[in-house]
């Protein structure tokens, strides 16, 4: 429960904003009440998070929109509430009651976004292990080393297919375990890579790419342009997005490069990553785009609550006890231990 001071602070702001709407904006009473109703809803949400209207952060607004989606509020209604918040915080900013508008860069929910399709972890592991096996063969071709590196990179860094084919050799920093990526709008970001991806990339850089580059050098001597792209074809030329799509489809018939990108984000959230980290990794301009993954965190939280909270599975007094089977008492005891 919020402290009385919190409630008073919120009520004061709402009262002052009501005066502003009536006197300065000249709104009718019904319009004022509609605005205040939306603000009270947000204030109640903040109180459950031990927050105040004038201290709300961008994360609070994003979480509020996700809360509305989870409770079946239509995107049009949610967009109206966000518009109300924008007006309120613009007033607070102009009145110098706050120094930062938490609604900036929050995307209006024109239509609730559906979580993109992703592969299950075992599917991804199986695909990458097959690629690693092909690349580890003593007589492995340069293309096998390249293909493994591409698949590992797509999943490890959550890169877009356009970002992968645009990489230059100078973008890869094996010593720091990262790659410099140019995303949408030519915005650059540094993406850290895990051990498996770095191992695959090092194998390709050391043994695979030199062979493909020699072919490219020969073509350059014949009048074809040479290039510094990281991933090259059998002809020593840059790979295309369509080619990478075909590679992923060949590795897993139901997959695509974008699915590997979303699998990366999905699995990170499922394992406890915060949305800000995922936003930075994927290169999303605002956290609203990353919001589609928040329900995964909620699902994980619910599962953890069911598993670990001492009263989550407590039987209600009105519920009869489950009958035990006298035939296999040991099996029942084991199952109870496993579910605890």
C-alpha cells in the first residue's frame, strides 16, 4: 500500500491539472473527467509499483501499456490513455515540476504487436550443432566454416540479415569478443558475442575466408571489384540477403534469419535479461519495440512464483485432498518431491 504522502502528492497534481484543463484549456467537465480518469488509472498503477506521477520513468509508461494489453484493453483505448499522459507530462514539464518527459520515445499502440515467431532452444541448438559438426571435419570446406559462423552470429548477436551481409572484416574484434554493427539509419552499435560464436568466427577468419578472398583477388585482377566484406561467396563476392535466407532455410526448414534474431531476444528474456539490455542488443530505437517480449518475462515470473512461493500451491480449505494411490506410494512421493 502506498504511503499517505504518495497519495497526497498525486491528488495535488491531479487537482492542479484539473484546474489547468478547465480554466486555461477551456475543456468541458466531461472531457476533464475523461482525462482525469485515465490519469487516475495510471496513478493507481504507479502506486502498486511504489511510484508517483511526477517521478514516473519511461519504463513505467512502457510497463503500463503492457499492463493494459495484458488485461485486454484495446489498442485504440491504450493509445488514448497514452495521449492523455503525453498532455499531462507536457504540462508538468512546462510548469517546471519535472525535468524529463517519460512519454518521449514511447510508441503509440496503433495495434497491439504479436510476439514474433521464434525457435525453441533445442531446435536452435540442434541446428548449430549440425553446423559445428560440418565445420569441424578435417577436410571442412571454407563454405562450411562460413555457414557456421553466419548461423552462430545471427543467433548470438540477434543481428538483422541486412546487418550481417554489410559487415566488414574491420568490424569484427575477436580480442574484445564483439562486433560493430551498422543498423537502421546507419546507427552503429557494439554487439558482444559468446564463446561459440567467437570460436566459429575465428575458424572462418583463420581458415575459411582466406580461401574465398583469394578467389576474390583473382577476380579483382580480372577487372572485378575487390571488397572487404566479412562474408564472401564461393566466387569471392559479397553475400546477398537472399543467400543468407536460403542458408538458414537449408539449416532448418521452418526458420528464417529474422526468427533467429527473435529467438535470441526471446531466449535472453526467458533466462532473465532485462528489456533495456535486449533493446540495446537488437538496436531498437525505443523500448516500445522491445515491449513485445515483456509477456515472456511475466510468464517466467508466474512460473517461478508457482514453483517457489510457499503458498502458491497451498490447497484451499474448501478443496478436498487429492486421493493417494495405495498401489504405488513410492512413485507418488517421488512425484511430489519433483514438483516441489
